[in-house]
C-alpha cells in the first residue's frame, strides 16, 4: 500500500514531536507537514490533501472542530482527534471518529489508532464518514454547551475546575484567565470560544474582555456614560461596558 500522507496538528511542539516520533517507526505513513494552530491546519489540509490528520481540539485561532466545519464536505479520509479534554468529546470521538488519542498516549494505544486508520482508508466510505463527522461535531457542541467542569493543563497536570465555582473569566490575548476565588488559571483559548462552551443561563459577557458568573454577583453600581461596575461576592470588581448594556436584563434589570 502506498504511504499515507499524514498531517500533524497540535499547538504544543512536544505533542507534535511525540506523534512524529511514534510514526517514524511505522511503515505506511509519510508526515508531509506539522501545524501549530487551526488556521494553519485549514490551509495545509486544503493545499496538501493529506490522507490522515492527527488533529488537536484546543488550539488558538481555530479549534479542531472549527477546522472541520470550515472544510465542510471536503474532509480528509481519516481524522484522529488528539485530546486531553472533557468526557463528552471523548465519548463522541469514540463513537463517530476514526479514533481519538487521549494525552499522554503510549505506543500500544497509538498503534491501535494506526490500525483503525488503515482499515478506514482501505475501505473508504466517504459519504458515511462525512455524516459521522458531522454528527460528531453536533454531539460535541451539545455536550460542550453545558459542561460540569473545565479541564485546564498546568505544569504537566490537568486541573478540573467546577463551572459553578468560577467567579469570572478575563481575556489575555490568546489565553483566558479563569478566576476561582483567590486563585486563577491560565487556559489557551479565546474568550469567544470560552463563552460558547459555558452555560448561557449562568455566564454573561459584560465586556469585550470579561465574562462573569451571575450567581457570583453581589451588586451593580451605576457609573457614567451607561457603564456599570459589577461587584462580585469575592470582592473583585468587573466593568460592564456600554456596548454590553443589553445584558442588564440577565441581572433582572
């Protein structure tokens, strides 16, 4: 069988290196490119037409789901998701995708994924594959819309933060700061994508750079020019900007 043109997509260089190293000892796979974010991956898939894509979920610019959504019907023959994230996604991948790899991965588990890739490519069912991946995206969106906790990677560990315990979330370039009491956690994700993952009945975006948990709000203070100061129960103050005044109804006003 001709070698399968393979693309590795992950924003962590060590994760890309791990996958590449595992592939080096395997016949039948030729790594044509590595990508460090979703936008780069989208361009590479459209340009290189790989047979296989190892695709991370949480990435800057575009996440793995958004990459597939933008490809539409023009999907690669085999997609393997690489994730360290929530149980909804894992279950969806296991049911719909060629396979998923949970970080950190070992050689035996990786080989199982390669075996599944080869079976898929040898017996292509492109229409069925597209339908399954489309269904997978819907399942993940449905599950991710109201998670009970958020996994955050920190110094080689994965910390699980309960949604109900989050006070507020601040934008920090391509990251967000998740504030829980006196502690804060840095997560590589945009504020917009974070807002889409959180339950809308609890979390309100009050400005371009902040989301608050309305259950953690103690009072609102009226400021000038149509802005408000949101005082949280822990003592932190967050500004509700004039451009987000339509969110006042969420506070019962």
